[in-house]
C-alpha cells in the first residue's frame, strides 16, 4: 500500500514529475500559487498511487477509492481521513476560496483509476476520452483560476492539454511499452502494417516509424490549434502558457529530429532547447 508523499513542497519551482502540469512558476501571479500548488499535489499524489511502488492493481484501486472519498469529504466541508493530510489540508481551503470545480478533480482520479486496469486503446476516440480526463481538467482548473470561462477558450485549452498528454506518450513510448502499456491506438496499427509483437519488441522499422510520425503530427496540429489561447490568458499566466506550448512543440521537433524513433531513445530538452522555447514564446 502506497501512502503517498507526506508533505507538499513549499514551492513547485523545478518540479517536473507530473509532466503535464504547468507548475507554479515565477510567471504565475503570487496569489494563484497556493491553489495551483494544492491542485498539483493532489494530482501528483493520485498519480503515484496509480503508478509507483509494487502494490497490486486491487490495492491501487482501493487506495484511489479512499483518496476519492477524502476528496468528496473535503469538498463537502467534512474531515477527510488522516492518511493524506498534507494533500487535503491545503486543498480544502483552496476549494472554498476559489470555488474550484470538484468534478474536474474527480475526472483526474477516474483517469488514474483507468491507468491501473487498461493498457491498450482501441481507437483515437478512446484515447482522447482518456485525455479528456487525464489532462484537460488541469487546463480548465487553471483557466478557472484566471477567470477565463468562455467556450472557445475552454476548447483551446483542451487542445493544448490533450496535445501535451499525447506528446508525453509519444516521447515515452519505449518506457511505457516496457511497462506493458501501449498508448498507440490499435486501430491505427493495421493501417500502418504494425502488429503488437513489433511494438513489444520495440522494433524500429519503416512501419513503426510511420505510425509514430502519424500520431506525432496529429499532436502537433492539435497543439497549434489551441495555441492562440496564450493571447487570451491575462498577464504573466499567458506568458507561462506560451512556454508550455513551445515546450510541447520543441519535444515534437526533437522526436522528428531522431527520425520519430522513440521506441529506443527518449528525447529530452536541454539548456539550448529552453533558450529556443523562450525566444519563440516572445514571438508568438
């Protein structure tokens, strides 16, 4: 049984373990850092319950069910269990002060629960439904904090967050497949002449490379579709969002630069990439 982290960090500067969460950086207004930190730590802990350690799937699902019960108790103004005090202690006041949509936090939990039991995705639609719950709530929670609520902005946010989730999948293909998870939709395998055995062997051939390239290009188009949101989010938050968008696009460039072969090598961002991202963010 994984008890999760015992205390949240005083600052989320430099934290990247929960990859798709734009953490509370210096660009974020100071008054929004506490709720962002509380949401981050909620998601980070749940992700660990689903993925870290050597607990059985049944034990993970039990832990996540208990975690969900503590979320609902906290949202109702009741005392949660003492197990995750470091998470729900800070989160409760933030839910009340900022009227955080609890359904979005619950959506995140449903995605973590799905991670425990599902290792294959039949179609792009099924994968996007996962992204709707694993990634999109993060963007919608942040927009809520910034007071951005129009339908167009929410749709753009969903594009960015889903693209980030997909980019993370295509970046980590070799790592995830080694753990038994294949996020590439199965209905696209046959279209590219790929079978499960090739993927499990991490076999880099023209067909598997074309399959990865197809999905990477889809993620790029999705990111660009949502990128105009950076001009809608006010102040420093908009600048942080520009960097988030450029970070995702830069990873895709790195994937392309290595011939879309992420089955054998995981691309990473270095200091030069950060400089490029900053320059491009200025010109968005």
